C-alpha cells in the first residue's frame, strides 16, 4: 500500500467534526484546503478534534491526532515528531500541503502552550 492510500485510510477513520465547530475561529490558516482543529483541556490532558474537506489532508489531520491527542500540554510542546521525516511524509507532499502540515502543528502547539499556562 502506498503512503497516500495509507493516509487516505487514516482520514476515513477520523470522526466527523460537529458542524458547530467548523467556524472561522477553528480554521487553520496557511492550508490550501479547509482544515479545522479544536482543542479542549480537561485540566490534565489536551483533547483535539479535527477535520478537512480534502481527503489527503484529512488523513494528515488523523495522523497528527493519533500522536498528539490526549497528551499533557507540556508533552505536546516537547514532542519530537521525527516520524514525519522518517516516513518521508513531507517529501511526498506538495509545498502547499507541507506548509499546511506546519500550520496544523503550529496551531496544536499554540493550544498546548495556552493550556500549559493554565495548569
């Protein structure tokens, strides 16, 4: 199975984001496709949800959620997402999708930083 097929399969496992969360506030700037990511903090761990209107990007969102969801804010900030480079994901994405990946990670870390200051 090639990488794109795996990413598409991951996207198909992503739970749909409620329509009420698909707001301009939750949209990730810098992505070619529309991507929404929300974050909630239960006082200990960050809970992310996300979705995209593009199938490959939806798979990338799913991949990031599998790694960063339900983690402590500081663990998210300290995370070394080396697997992105090791699996060659960035190399197989268009420049605009690579920029979108960076934007998604940046926003997830911004959420974590805000929550870290609360704990």
